[in-house]
């Protein structure tokens, strides 16, 4: 039996059966495709008439489970998600109210946009039990502005991301996955900023020799594993961040993936399996995006290094080859998250977009963390953490 800390409260088989039953009850057809080794899976959802709705991809030991839940998440965000708690509020009024979290990174910049109107979604703090408003365009990548787009909206829209959105078999499961993703994007942003000399961030990033157990498991799916760089750090909340970087003749941009977990072993596995997923799903659209990104980055002496991340080999090296998986259960993962966020003086804001028995869709937002700097996707976005 696989004992990897998958950070799920229920078994993968039970989760998939529940999801498939829900899809059937709502007349949604699902098609499953997987690689020969079953380490990458894709689920496509469509209506009974065959119209495509969404797709999702999963990786690693529980690729099928991840694919079903990601496809569900994408479908709900794009077609179903409408918040009954959306409010239209003038910026000045929001910034001066208790509904604007004190750790909001965007306060200083948004104050310059006067009294423009924005739409906000309601979020609930798990720690203080207070309610806050978060700009809708920040947290919903499928959000379409129905008001006349103003300067504040256009600014925030550069930072829009699905980071923090997660679906799971329970509320806690969805929150944990979403929060880990927010922390992951924050760490990746901080790695980039430190790498290009933008920030004096003092976090320690280091290269690792990954666990032999994982290399043996994935080597057939990634024959050139010797060309991989594994970068790790301990996050602000005591979890572990891991990034994988590999150069490829297929793209001008180095392939990169990342993951966060309270298990060091699982953080490495998440990053490694995601890299295999990225390579397996790489297509002409992504190549076109990479070409545009590299063309933008190569215009700037400081930013061009992000294209291939060629100087990562200057980081100190740690041998983790003997590292083994641990027996940490889901409850420990979740409790570590909540207690560490509280201890560090941060907050966990959660919006529940959908819930039914053993199917949840939530958005988790941690004010004060860097919004993912999506500069490697071809958008020149100034990180806000140092402003």
C-alpha cells in the first residue's frame, strides 16, 4: 500500500467515486485518459450533447483523483461560480473600513486610484472569525468586469490568479490544498526576486540531491533526470518548498514546477511529478506563450536570467538522497498549517464557493504574502512585497 502523505482526508478511490456520482447526477459526462505508468492523468468533462465544459490534469501516485477534482474546479470557476456575497464598494470606503485586511499588500497602491468602484467577494477568517472583502478580480481568473473597467481594476487584473482555489472531499482538505498553493506561489516569487537581485529577502534556498526512492519511481518517465535541479527552502510557516528546473530543447524557457508540503519528501514528490505532468501536457499553445515570455524577459538585463535559471547551481547543495516518506497524517498537516499561520501573525481567509457532502470548492487567501509574480508567463508585474 502506498503510504505517501497525500494530504487528503479520504482515500483517492472514495473521493473519485463520490465525484463521479455527482457528475452523473448532474448529467455531466467524464472521460479519463492516463499515461502508461499512470503517473499523469487527464479528465475531460462535457455535457450530454458533447459540448466540452472543462478539463483537469493530475500527477503522481494519485493522478486520477487530482485530475477529477481539478476538472471539477475549473468547470465550477468558469461556469457556475457566482457569489451571493459580491459587493460593489468605492475604493476609499473599502480602504478605510474594517473589511480591508490590515495586511493587504495593495492598500498603498490602490489609494492612488481615488474613489473608483470595485467588486469584492466576502471572505471569512479562520483565526479571528472576522469577515473581510477581497477584490473579485484578484481571486477569480474567470471573472469578467461588467462595470466599466477602471484603472484600479486594470491594475489588479495583472495579479489575478487561481492560486488558492482548491476542491476536496472536506472543507479542511480544500483549505489545506489552497493555502499550500498560496505559500508555494509566494516562495516561487521570492526565489525569482532574490535570483535577480530585486529583493534582500533573507530566506535560504538550497539545491538538494533528491531521495533515491523518488528517482527510482519516476526515472522511466523522466530519463534525463540527471539534468534536473531541485531547489528547496523552509517556508515562513514551517512547511517545505521544492522547485524543479530542467532545460529543454522543446522550449526557450526552462521547464519549472514546484510544490509545498509539511513533509519534505512529499514536497519533492509534488514538484517532480508536476514537472512530468508539464512535459506530458506541453503543447503548441504553451510553446507560443513561452516564446512570448522569453522575448519579453530577454529585453532586460536583470530579467533575462529567469528564462533559463542558469545560475541556480551556485546555491549550496544538500544531500537528501536517503530521505524517506513519513507517516504524517492529514490531521497533522492541517493543524500545522493553522497553528503556524497564527503563530507568525498572519491570517487565513476562506471563501466557500460550493459545498455538498464530501465535495467542497474553496478559495484561500493569506493577506501579506506576495501575489505570485507571473513574470515568467510574459507579464511584467512589479512584486508588491517590497513597496
